[in-house]
C-alpha cells in the first residue's frame, strides 16, 4: 500500500519541502516542530525546507509577534530554522491587509518572511490589490523568487 507516516513518505518519495501548520500554542507547536525535525534527522534529510502555516489565527501583528518570539526562543531543538521559507497567512483575512497591520509589520524589522494568500476576496478596498499586497508585504516577494530557485535546483538534481 501507500506510505502512511511522515517517515514512510519521506523514504518513498524523497520529500524535502514541507508545509507545517501551527496552532498558536507555543509549547505544543515547539514540541511538534522538534518531533518533525527528529524524524527528518532519522531519515537522513539534511537539505529540507519548510513553511509554517498560521491558518489566519492571529488578529493582530502584536499577537503573532508574541507567538513568533516565544516559539523562536524555544526552537533550539531545530538547528535548521534558516530553512524556513515563509510563514503563510498568520493573520486573519479581515485584518491581514489593513493599514494598521502594514504599519505594525513595517516597524517590526526582525519579522519572518510572510505571504498572505487568502485575504484578497475579503479585502474591502480591491483597487489594485496586487500593488497593495506588494507594498504591504514586500519582504515576501524575494522569497517567491527563492522558492523558484529551490524548485529549479530540485528538478536539476533529479
């Protein structure tokens, strides 16, 4: 049959890119990320990359920033945090593209790279949405290019 566990899927398909959902509970998320890292190490996967999906659970930058700072300080067990590509949609779609969110993100210099991919249909001001997203989340744009480079490397290595 088909592989059922994370370890079995890694071994069967050579998976190196992972999307990991977080639930906002720092202790549980940190423990889970450490367990995933242990599985990757046990499988001999040294060159992996991952994203964290925030599932729109944070209503403000301050709330997400608190989570991020706590989890970052607890992830000593994950030696490859530099392999984090992006944090996906940490903010609820009704606040993700707000001016307040933009200002708060702009003032947070050490924020992780983010992509907001579920907010467009909910944004009240739909005039030039791509321009607005590019302006608000400009730090995420270079990451998209990096993602394509990583994909190209994977294809050329196979």
